[in-house]
């Protein structure tokens, strides 16, 4: 697949890292094909992260993801899902490689600055979650 879905998470938006993160995304060879700013309700955050419903951090995650505005984006590049996960780095910033978005901007495992889809199938589902058909041409 050549597309993935990312969100700039509330901590990174609140700390004025939107521009820095998009600069790293574009320097990494990705094209921004859709973008918006919005605030998720706890219910919508819960729906987005439904696959993590049974994980111990689910409530904390939904609370955090609805705590302030986010920037969802659809990104395009060959091998987008895998290449983007490499660019963002490990979930835990302590383990994230030098030069990754999370190394630079994540605060913790939870407040880790960005999301990146983990499969082509989820990239398509997550893109449809945030963007209508006319917004993701
Ligand atoms: P993402 O799907 O957001 O790209 P990921 O695939 O790196 O993240 P997952 O294990 O799928 O990580 O967890 C999904 C999200 O849940 C993480 O991005 C993070 O915000 C949150 N999370 C994961 N582990 C923890 C934890 N131990 N404590 C708090 N939040 C966590």
C-alpha cells in the first residue's frame, strides 16, 4: 500500500510541534494528502482505539486522546505503513532511535506525539474514520 494514517497527538499539538513534525514527515519523503484539526470526544477516541479495549492503558489512552485537539493526516509514499513506523520510532520514547519523531517529541509511552497505522487494512479503516471520500482524493 502507498498510504498510511497518522495523528499528531494532543501533547504535541499543545506544545507547538505541529510544524516540526510535519517538516520531519515531508523530509522523510511523505506527501500530506489529507489533513485537519479536530478534538475527539472520549467516545470517539474509544471507538478509534477499540482494538485496545482489553489493554490496561485503554481508559488512560482514551482520556489523553480526547484531552485536546489532534491533527489527523493521510500520508502517501511507497511502502507507507512500514516506512512511517520506522520514521516515528518505538512506542516508548526511551527506546526510539535517533532521528525519529518520537525520539524528538514523545514524552512517554502514552504521550508519544504521533500515531501511525500498523497495517494497510488499518490505514484504510482509520483514513475513512477521519476523512470523507471527497477529502481523501
Ligand atoms: P500507535 O498505534 O499509536 O502508532 P503503537 O503501535 O506504537 O502506537 P500500541 O502498542 O499499538 O503502540 O499502543 C497504542 C497506543 O496506546 C500507543 O501509541 C500509546 O499512545 C498507548 N500506549 C501503549 N502502551 C502504553 C502504556 N504502557 N501506557 C500508556 N499508554 C500506552
